[in-house]
């Protein structure tokens, strides 16, 4: 029995001399003295070895193997009896399932990547892998398979397979993309033998940018043995910049052994800024031993952590990093002393009493440094504890009217009480007056007394605070002044309210814009979608529809909001936004070129279908989308992404199952989307003539 060869290839004679490579039952039987006689007289043996001969003689390509496997028509029980790892691997590569003796043979979509990964994960079919590569013929159509195979073999540490594959790539240059990817994979996963093998096939020594990238990868993943070998095998030492990156990534990954090696081996290349960067990266690891190592290495340098980096840690409330950093910092030296005021304000702004106390104990925050700005930041953080601490440590000297105004805008009674107690230490009469106003008019009365509405710097922060904290009475009181002086401040208040999910305030402000016939900022439409609140989005859509004039740059706002709603799977918001897209159809012509790509990328297919529907309804607006090409192009994109619902919708709308360019069937095969392929075949698509079996289940 012989297999049909691909076009341009001459037929090969069946291989009958040895079956040792098949292993299991075939290898055992073929070793018997009377094997030839038994095979000729036993129909079952003749059929079995005929199938194996067919496989051995077929083209070692994806199409060739799949065609041969279909011709062999192995039964599941038969494969189990044969007990051949090579055959088991072919079954897995073609069907996508490990043979279990029960599931019938059924070819599923096979791409080069599928074929390779099925042979490797979760079980490695080494015999099949070698059989596929071990051929006297080079098949150009296997180029993608060879690439995937090399990367996969390198990533799994299969040095022998890498060595078998490398000659195929040597003619393509020492660092062709696929070989470079294999090197990166083996470095990251720590397969030193594979790294040596791959780099030994490079024509030129590993230096410069190539070496730097590999050293960084080895350091980031803690591959000390790989790092050491890369350094020793290079003809040139690494650069200062490379060592900086190696230190940084090793510190961030908490790889102590790598850090010790680099510091000991390249002392002249480790400059002060490199040590500081690495130390800062190590603070978030929680590894005191690593921080100590880097601090010792930079013992003569000041400061170990810059004031800017320390402020960053404070504002991000990185408690663990601060605990590790503070013991090594001296706030009295000339480098950090100028930062103490900024650090004190940042600590109060963080709203964390623990951070404030840590800095006070470290000498970064003292009573002399606390001022009105610190109190104001503490109030704006809405932390009762931090406000009380600042008042206790700073005393009357930290008082400022703006702090009380901010507390009234927030509406926090505890903070207001603490501030009034502080005010008593400044002026008993004024404190009594403020208490009387608070009792009679509430927080609004305090705002009315303290805020000079002609001063923008006083109005802006209290309005934003009121909106962020959902304090409706304060927002209602301040709103007329805001609308009279600054629409941008009103927009900011809406944005802050949406972010804080204070929807009552957001809707209050939007209603005010509507009543005053004021325009809305286009970004609010997007932010409303992000908030996910239906009532707010409804109001935003109403405001947008009422706008009479819009700038050209604002016209894409409905589409951006619609796209975001679709990506988030918020179908009900898509429905609300849909009329805005139709209303602005003349201004969205340029957006159509990306609409199909957007729809295909959407995880929530119902929303993707809605977007596709919109594109198709208005395809004539753009010359690039006229006629049936819009349907066909969309179908190819849907096939590439595996979007079955969108593909079905497009077919219903009139898309062709076959086109000359980017044929949907070919695209579905290439990307391995069986469900889309089944849909196309059900709608009349034909499978590729080169292999009628490829990609379809039995």
C-alpha cells in the first residue's frame, strides 16, 4: 500500500525494513523470525502494517499526515491494542485528544501551532515529534511548523530536538526571529543546555543588545546559571546600562543570588543610580535581606531613596516598602531635608495614620513641619484619625479657614468637631460663632461664611470635595456659583462623582446642565459608561442629543462610549447609545474603518453583533465599505476571531462563504476555529481541495 504524494513530489516506496521506531506491538512483532510469513498470511497483520507503511511513506507535512491518518481510519480500540507512542502522538496531533480507547477518530482543525502544542502539552510525545522532523525531505510548507517546534522544544528543554531542528534554520541567519524567540524562551525557563546549543549556532559571538536582552531576562527570572554562562561566553563585557537593568530586574524579582553575583562580579559597572533604582525596586518585595544587601552596597551614597521616590511610596500607601526603607534614611542630611515639607504633606494626604506615625518616628515629620497645608491635606483625605493627629502634634499653628470649609463640603461631622475644637484654641469667640452657624444652617452655613466665591482657588476644591463625597446640600449650594464662573469645574465635579459612584450628585449636576441649556463635555459620555449606571447614561444621552453645536473633535464621543459599553458587555447601555450613533452618522465616516475590528474583538458577542449591525446599516457612508464587500470582510474577521454569532449574522445579511482574498474557510482553518468552520460548511462552504479532510470532524 502506498500513500499519494503531494504535487511536485515523487512517490516513495513503502518502508517495510524496520518498525522499531513505532514501538509497542509493531516493534515486538516485527522482531520475530517468522514476521514476514505471518504478515503475508494474516489479514489483520497485513492491514495493520499496511497502515504503518502508509504513514511512514506519506509527506511529513500537516496535510500529508492528516490525509494519511484519515485513510488509515484507525479505531480507538485498535490504537489502544497497538500501544505505540508514535501512533498515540499522531492521533493526539490530528484529533486534539489523547487516545483513550473509546473516543472515535475525528479530525479537528489543525494549524502548525496546534500540531506542535498537542504533541507537547500536557504530555510530551517525543517519538512523534522526532518522526515528524526526521525526514530526508525538506518541506517548505512546514516552515511555520518548524518555527513552532523549535520554540516549543526550546521552552520544554528538549536539547536533542533543538539540535535536530537547528540545521533547518541556519541558512536563514544566526538570529532570525524564530531562533531569537527560542533563545528567549530557553533563557526565561532556565534551560541552560538549550541556551548553549542555540547560541553555539550563531555565526557571530553574542554581544551588544542581544546579550543585554538575554542577561535581563535571566536576571528577571532568577536564572543564575544561565546568566553566568552568558557573561562567560561573551567576548565583550556588559555595558553600564545593561548592568543597571540586570540589577533592577533581579531586585524586582527578589533574586538574591543573582544580585550577589552581579555586585561581586561587576563592581566598576554598578553606578550609584543603578544601586538606587535596584533598591527602590526591592522595597515592594518585602525581602529585608535584599534591601540590606543593596543598602550595604550603597552605604556611602546619599540618599539611598530619593525624596521623589519616597513621596511616591507615601502617596501610594506602600506600607511594606516604607517599613523597609525608613531605617536606612537620614532626614537631616542635605539631600532629604528639603523634601521634608513635601513628605509631610504627602503623608497627611495619604489618609493613613500608620504612615504618618512611621514618618514621625523616623524623624521625617515633626511638629515644626506641620502647617496649614498639612491640615488641609488631612481634611481632604477625609481621615478622622489623621486630622486628629495633625491637630494634636501641630497645635493652633496649623489652623486655616479653608480646612473647615473643606470639612463642611465633605459633611464629616467628626472632622468638623475636631476643627472647631482647634479653632477654640485660636479664637474662642470665632469658634462659638461657627458653632452657632453650624447649628442654625448646617454645613451650608459654614460654606456661606467662609468661601469667597470670587476666589477660584477657594471655590474649586470645596466643590470637587462635595461632589466626590456625595454631599448633596453642599453641591446644591455651590452649584450656581460654579455654573456662573466655570463650566469646566462642573464637568470635573461630574467626573469625580462618577468615579466615586456618587450617582445622585452626578445626575443632579447633569440635570442642572440640561436646565441651563449648557453643553456637556464629550468625555463624560465615556465615563458614564465606565460607571455602568443606567440612569446616568440615559441622562448623558439626553444631554448629548440636545447639544446643537459640536466641535469636530467631539463627534467620535458616542462611538467611543458605545465601543466601551460593548467591550464591557453592557448590552443595555449599547442600546441607549445606539441612537446617538445614528444621529451622528455623517460625522463618523472615518470611524467605520475600525468598526468591524472593534466588533470582532468584543468578548460579549451580543454587543459585537449590535455594533456590526450598525456598521452594515450605514456602510454606504464610507466608500471603503460600499456594497457586499462590507459583509465579506466582516465575515473573514469574524472567522479569524472565532465569533460564531457575528459570522452567522453576516451570513444572514448576505455575506459570501467564499471570497478570493482572505477566504473565511481558509481563515477559520488557520486560526483553528472549528465552530465557525462548521457554520460555514453548513451554509454551503467547500473545504480546501488540497486536503478535503483538513479541519472537519468526521
